[in-house]
C-alpha cells in the first residue's frame, strides 16, 4: 500500500498557512453575533487567534513526521532482514558448493586410486601370464613351451619341488632360499610377492564399494583358481608318495619360502573376505532400519 504521509503533511501545512493568514481578517470582522472589535490591540488578537491553530498544525506535522520515521525504521529493518536472508542464502549456497567440490575431489581421488590399483592388477596378471616353462627336450617332438597357469604348475612339480632323498642316510635337506642363479624361481617368488603387496594395497586404499568389491574378486579369483592350485596339486602328489622305509618320512617338499608365502596370501585374503562380509552385513542391517517410504 502506497504511503501518502508526505503529501498529507504538505496539504496540512498549506491549509494551515493559508488559514493563519486569513484568520485575523476573518475574526476581526463583525459577523453577526460574534464581534472582535473590542478585544484590545490587533497584535494580541492575531496572536491569540493564530497561536492555537499553529500549535495544532505543528502537533499534526510532528505526528506525521514521527509516523514517517517509524515507517522509515520499519523499512530499514525490512531491508536489513532481506539482506540477512540474502546473505544466509548465499552463504548456504557457498557452503553447499564447497561441500560438492570437496565430495567431487574425494570421488576424483578415489577414481585415481582405483585406476592405479587396476593398473597394478593388470601388471600382476601380465607377469603371471608371461611366466614360461619349457617342457621336454627342445629337439623332441614332445617339446612344448608352456605359459601362465600350466607353466607354473609344471615348474612347481618339476623344478621347484625339493626331493632331498639320499638312500644312504635318508638325510632331509631343507630348501635353499638363495635363488640368485635360478631366475625362474626368483620370478615365481616375485609374482607371489606382487600378489601379497596387491592385497595390502587394497587394504590401504579408500575406494568406492564397487571398485573395492571388483578388486577383491579379481585377486581372489587369480589366487584361488590359478596360483594356489598349482602348489596344492604338487603338495597332494608329494603326500601320496610312499613313506621311506628307513626314516618313516616322505621325502620331498616345496621350499619353505614359497609355502610360507602361499600361506601368508591365503590368510590375508581370508581376513579381507571376513571384513567384507562384516561390512556387508552391517550395511544390510542399517538399510533394514530405514522405514519404507509411504
């Protein structure tokens, strides 16, 4: 609603000034029953007539001024409130934008970590698939160059298995751990070390649930389906060998450093799998606590 206080004040002021100007003329004339000719000096008459009128006009103008000041104060308060609301809105937008940027940065870092992790896995798979072992005499018709799983299986059985059998005293010799002159054994040990390090890397990385699950499934499959069976099959074959009549022991084993590495990897994966199940069950429980939307 438009405020007409200023116009009202001007109208009152104009009317008041005009009325004060003509009041002496009006009230010093003889108008029927009212006579002012015997009231004394003309100045006293004019002052006595106009003073109350001027006081009333002044009071009205003061009232209008105060009213205008109140409205001005209300306007200032309203403007301050609007500015505060605008500031709060802009602050909230800024905070939301900062939060979004932070979340985007975190997501970007997670994606970079996932990319690095999968590069490491691809390198590990490449090393596994590039492992080679020649079976048979090179000049023989049965010569074959094996790679990957079949190469490791044949290598573990033919080259890695320790057969410390001496018929004279049945002395059991422990496997050597210095493979500096045996590059194939060094390479296989390096592959197992890469697997173990990769599992540690999964533990340390802050990944999205899908990336984490994919990384775990990949390494679980590689180890339990392609690496560990090679050693288990040879172990089983060793255990089926006849027991020595002299020392009542089975002669033959896989070097301790390889057996320990296989056991280390297996324990890490089992621990990781347990953590994943706990996390999954916990998330499932939390989701069940959320009431369904109506």
